[in-house]
C-alpha cells in the first residue's frame, strides 16, 4: 500500500481469503469497521499508532482467533477499544520482540536483522509472541523480504567464527 493512502473504507478488504500480510501506509489515518473482516489467513498487520480503528477491523481473521479476546462467532469482539489498542501493540516496543518487529517490517534491513539475531541467538527466531507467532513465521509471510532460513544460518555461523562476508 502506498504511503499516500490515508483511509481504508468500510469492509475495504473483507473476504480477502488469501491475504496474510498487509503493509499499511505509514500515513494511514483511519481504518473503517470490518476493513479486514474474514481475511481468514491475515496474521500480520502492523498498524501505525496514530491510526484510528473502527469496529471489528479484524473479525474472522487468524489474528483475532489467536488473540486472548472473547469473540462471538468470530464476528464481533467483546471490547472493540481494547482489541484496537492491542492490534497496534502486538509486538510492543521492548527488546523482547525486536526480532518480531524486524521480521514483520516492510523495510527489513538485513544488517539490523542479523545484528538482532547475533545478539539474541538463533533461538530467538523461534520465540513466540503473545499470539503464538515466531519471527520465522513473520519472515515467511513477509513478501517484502528475501531473507531465507539458510542465509540466516550461514550468516550466523560466519559471524560466530568471525569471518563475516
């Protein structure tokens, strides 16, 4: 999505069954209700903090199914405001989920990624966040990067023996 997009209309992407990752505009001001409803595979959604969210934005998605929120038939939430705040902060801003944020980024910088892996170790690639998603799952779903698991392993081993390419 271009950074010129400021709003996603009501049910703008609903029923996008194969949609699993959305790179939103950094200038997005508003996402109307149900915008991603029934995008059943949607698991990666990085929402800018300043973006206003309507009701049931992610109803029927994999993301809401993996959440701890009570839903009614996966169509409505118990508390829209709480869910919307959660959507914006799934991977927070702590060091604990730095690799999750990096792997779900639309602009994944290889050196930053490898720096985090070097600092945290390979086990960090399998650490699940609160909805059970690992950095590797984010990486596999991220269409904006070409970093492979074999490239990660090779670079990590070379870094550890001090022979960085």
